[in-house]
C-alpha cells in the first residue's frame, strides 16, 4: 500500500495475494510481507478469503500504530506475542482494536470469514463520539441491599438505596433496563495470602488466576440491570442479521424472564451489534475489569453480599458451602432474573444463575494487564478462549465470588446451559 498525491491508499504490491513461497521469494519479498501474511499462506499459498482478512487487518495495524505486527510464523511456532494495537496507540477505539485482533487471529476459523464481515466489526455500531449526541433522560429506582456474615446471617439491611437508569424500548412491550455505573478505582483480583488460603481450603489451583491484585481505573458506563433474558433475546434475534444468524430460542431452561443461555461469545457479539444498530447507541460486552468493578459495587468482600452467600441470596449449588453458612438448595436450573437482592449499584444476579461472557481474551493471570479498565485482548494466549465471570446455577460458591475467573473456548460448536451474558452501553450522555 502507498499514498498517492491525493493521499489515497493505493495497492502497489500483490506479493501476498499471489501467495508466498519460501523457495521462490527473495529476502526482500519476505521482509516486506511477513508481518502481513497469515501462517497458512507461507509455503502453502492459501487463497481463502480469511487470508485477505488477515492481511487487511495487519495493514490497518500498521496504519494506526506505525509499526509492523509480529509475524504469524513467530506467533505460531515460537509463541511470540502480538502486541495489541491499543498498547501502541491508546487513542484508537476499543472497536478498532478488537477488529484488528480478530482479523489477525492465528487460526483461520477464528477470523471473520469475509472482508465484509470484518468491515462490519469496524462500521457497526456508531462510535462513542457519535453516540454522545444521543442524550438520555434518566429515571431513579429504589432498592434494598443486604449484608451477611460468614455464617450467612443477616447483619445489615440498607433500604432506600438509589440508582439512575434508562429504559431501552425494544418493541413488543419489551424493554432493557440499563443502570448507571459511576467511574472509580478498585483493587481487581485477590491478595496472595487469600489465594493460598483458598487453594488449601478447596484444593484447586485455579484461584491463582486471580493474581496479582492490582488497581484499575474504570470510566463511567451503563450496565444491564439483569442478564439478557429470553424474551429480550427473541426480539433482538428477529432484527436484521449483521454478521451471523441467531437462533430465536436457544435456551434449555425455557422462560421469558429466565436468562438466555446456550449462546456463544460470537452470538453475544452479534446481539450487541444488532442492538447498537437498532438504538444508535454503542452496546457491547463488558470488559473483565468493568464486570468485576460492577459486581463488587464498592465492596471488598468475597461477595457483594459480604463474607459468603446462601440459597436465599443467589442461585448456585448450595449443597456446597463457602464459609460457615448452612447447606441449602441446589436448584439444578436457572431462575428468573431479579429473584434475589441486588448489589449497591442496583445490579441483580451477579453471583450465580449463568456465567457471563466478557470481551477479554483469556490470560492465565494478571501479569501485564492494563489498568485502564479496557478489555485485555491479544497476547500469547489463544484468542479462542474468552473470559467468563460470575458462576452459575451448577457451580460451587467459591467460583461465584466477585474475583473468580473462568474461560471457555469460543470455537466450540455447542454451548452449554450455564453461559449467558449481559450488556454495557458506553458513550451516552444524560439529561
């Protein structure tokens, strides 16, 4: 690519399009193309559409950072890191950052399957700046929060708590309530001493994923009051397709007010894109940092309810205990959203019911994590694994904590009935 006198981009080299053959390419050819070609093209000369997607995404990477991306062969063979473009140029949007990383996924099946599908990631929905002109009148909701001790006994009740929110009208008398989450700083993750206690108590090394504990600054945003319900899903699934089809009723446990489940990360992304296109506001999955910040609701305890949870506070496998609370009911299915008390932000079902997809790629710990609250994508871990938060109806209480982390492969064909999601909205001002 080169710029002409009118500063328009012009394609001047077809080296990648014709395929790269290490037996016939010159050193100059390889030096010029290695950062822009996917690994399956080197030697094999693949001409699938996903090759073009990779090369175009790599070109955009160079355009917005001024640096060539790490070559695909180095990433494939030596686990070299692809530095997210947002780390080199913090001014680019989350959407552009995500689109580049998805387009440069190592495995062809993990990339958008056509140039148009990739372009849709860039063009839909409107940018945050465009969204800012859409001012929102906010209403106030009152609610009550509760705090329990390690025995599960109620020690504090806080009535008359208030939160600001707006309702998104989806049609058919169905709406989506979005709670205003104030920005702030918090400690994300778990202290080393507490991690060692958890490992010894529950016999699982997975708690080490929550280290190192680090301070994160989160900007204000709106988050869904509940996980997306089945009736909300059906409405959005009926809207025009953006990049992929959506099943109208994928859930195992049927019920309008139950959370939708058995949805992939890509399904959740499609939902957000359709919702954004319909409303003119930017909806997306939360970053992992946003999710934990919202879940905690300014608390520092293992659960926003306090030192433990009980079956009267959340839907999980209450036949297992976390602290000194008595055993309770294991319901073995989802429950209608809003069945249990909210946290201090006015959010429901943050512990249990269904795991919730986040925007982040999976990383084994927080070494190298950003501190600005944005989704952490790219790096050495496989892009096929995405972060899950919150636990589900089938999980023990220790993995339903605010800081607990899990992952799932987004490339699998069928998704299980413990995974759902909720959405966030950014870039909207209030009246």
